[in-house]
């Protein structure tokens, strides 16, 4: 096992319900360290660029609108197998399928408004971290 970094986003449905601290507690309880964090509001264009891998999916327009609809908290999480571990703590994309105790089971409102994003592989984690953060902003 190796120490990894992954990109996490606390989405607008969660920031609007004041859940940032509760979600961060889930990461920290799982042994993930928040080594960079900032609250920003994305434009629809920036959301579209971030999610361009989904450009052909039927929900792409809705996803970009939602991600630009309010503040998000973007963060870098660090820890042993952080990419996989974060996906476990997040739970399944659709909260109806998410295991008990996961962030999405507890907090997500729907498959579209599902409270958190997490990178899915080492390559995407590196790309997504660089999308939001410079090296100077990440302090492990
Ligand atoms: P994940 O966020 O678990 O990595 P994904 O990469 O398949 O899931 O999809 C990215 C986001 O797109 C997801 O968090 C919410 C939205 N999405 C996915 N499937 C959807 C659907 N069937 N309807 C509406 N939004 C969807
Ligand atoms: Mg994904």
C-alpha cells in the first residue's frame, strides 16, 4: 500500500445544507488527511471542463448546471490508498445503492445531487488535483 492523494469536491447540495464539517469528519475518521482545501464557485464552463469525460452522457448539461449552482469545497485528501478509500467513504453514485454509514447514504439527495465527488484512479486524481491546486497550496 502506498500513500496517495485524491481530489474531492463537496458539492452544492451539501454546502447549501451546511454539511462541510460533517463530511470532513467522515474523511478524517477514515484516516484521510485534508492537505488542501478551498471554497469556490465554478462557472458552468469550468464545471463543463472538469466533467468533460461525461460530455456525451444525457445528464451532462444538468450536471454542469448543478455544479455551478452554488459554492463547492474542493480539497486534496491524502492517506494510504486514498483514492480507493475515499470512494469507499463516499459510497455508490446513487444514494439508494450506497452502503450504510457512507457520505452518500447519509447525505445525498439523489443520483445527480450526491454531495461529493472523488477521483476514480491515479491518473484522474493527478489531473483533477492539478485542475484546482498548485503544488504550493498542498501541504501534507
Ligand atoms: P461518481 O461521481 O460516483 O464518480 P460518475 O463519474 O459516473 O459517478 O458520474 C459523475 C456524476 O454525474 C455523478 O456524481 C452524478 C452525475 N450522474 C451520474 N449518473 C447520473 C444519472 N444517471 N443521472 C443524473 N446524474 C448522474
Ligand atoms: Mg466519477
